[in-house]
C-alpha cells in the first residue's frame, strides 16, 4: 500500500493534485441555486458547479439574463472567486448587467470580447486554469464567429466553421469545468426542426451537445403582464417555460415555470426572475404554506398566520430568513415527494435533437 501511495505522490508531483488523486478523494460538489426555485428542482437541486450546461431558446426568452442571475448566486456562495463573461455576440450592455447582478458584484466579473470562438477558447482555458473562476457565461454558442470569417478571401468559406470551433471548445470545457470546479454556462439559440419531428435543435455540433450534462430549452408561456409606462401600455413581464431536455445528473424531461420581468417598475415588480412569487405559489401548492379562507398559515409568520396573499408576499419579502426557510422547505418536500414534484415540474416526453 505504501508503494501505491508513493505512486500517487509521484504522479501528483508531475501532474498536480487536481489531476491525480485517490478515487476516495474525488470531490463531491453539491448543486448551487439558479435564479428559479422551480428550475432548481427540475434540474435535481440546482446547477452543477463543475460541469458544462446549455440554456437555449428563441430570442427574448431570457437566456442570458438567467445566466447572469445564476452567476450572482455563484459569486455570493463563493466569495473568494470571480466569474468571466465571454461575450461573443458583443450585445451585453453595462446597464443591463448591473441591473441583474448589481454594481458590487461587477467588480468580480471579467468581461472578454473575443474576435472569434478560437480566441474565446484560449481566453477560457487561461482564465479557468487559475482556479479563481467559479462561473463562465458563454454568450453565445450558435452566434459565435470563427477564424474563418476573419479570412480576407471569401473562397475559403465558412461551411462547418462554427461546429468545428465549438467542438474544440467543448472538449476543453468538459475537462476544465470539472478539474477546476467551474460552471460553464453556454447560451444557445434554437433552430427550426426541418425534419418536422418537433425536436429541440440547436447549433454547435454534436461535441457540444455531448459535453453538456444539462440542456434546458426556454420558451415564452402564455402569461404576460402589462403596465402603463409614460402613458403607454407596455409588456413588462412574461411567463417562461423551462424544459430540461437533457440531464445526466437527475431525471430529464421536467418542465418548470417562472415569471421574468425585463422592465424596471420602481419596486412594484422585481427585475429579473420573480423568485418570491415562486416561493409563495409553490409553497401553497405543496402545503408548506397553508391557506384557510383569507388566512395564510406558517410557523414563521407572526402568531403563525397572516391575512391576504398580498400581505403574505410582502412579509416574506421583508424577512430574508423566512424567505430562505420557505425555499429550503419547498425544495426538501419536492425532493422527497414525487407526487408533489410532478405538480410543480411535471415530466414530459423529451424531444432532444439527434
């Protein structure tokens, strides 16, 4: 046994502790929260901190915003580490990022504007290999230009360029994410299924899809909220349907719903995902919060009860400890009770592309 441990030590001296270890010492890293309570459950508890995941959807479904909100949670839970945004589409604005993650967190986020996917890959490996990065937002996979588009001659073309460049990135991201404990969050677009099979089709090639342990499809739901802004009716919020089309860490096929607000309403509605609405809605649905007529009951409320749903929501908003307690109680119950879980995030047929 001593000789065996010496072998381990010798390999570690050559390749590093993060590359060689006993199987019994393999790190077990619990999932960390996304920005949505229902999505956390649909994913099996949250986002894996050391894998590659994809969130895809049509334009205006809040893909990048979900990534930024999840990044905020990672920064809060890992205060000694930072994050990186690889903005391949060059669409993010400072004001939008600040609204979603806050000015203070921005001091711990590096923004990179690579010219193409190949340069993004080099930036990614250099940053993540330091061990100081907990979260990388890649925006986006399908919209990433490649070195081919920078060639002066059009004769060289661009056929297959995106898939080839993303393939190399995907192969490295799988390794670096796990080895250096970093979530790689890839934003992607959906494409029409020309075969007519209603599959979830995204660009990036097979290697990218293989690298992703989780793939989530976002769509706009039927719900929407409109408000008067400067005398004009404007849609300020909409329902999002998030379907887990691939999951190698829990059961795939679960669908979660949440509300997303993309207009600042001076506190009337939250900016981003309305997690408070989820806590109250799901808490009532699964019985963590009990209702009797106009009264709502929970041990964390003053005298155990409060009158009216609006007052309940406001009280939870003003008491972070109760907010967190309800979140944990709801998630705990959903994990232990399959029947209730199916009420919140039902499992449906998965239509992942081939």
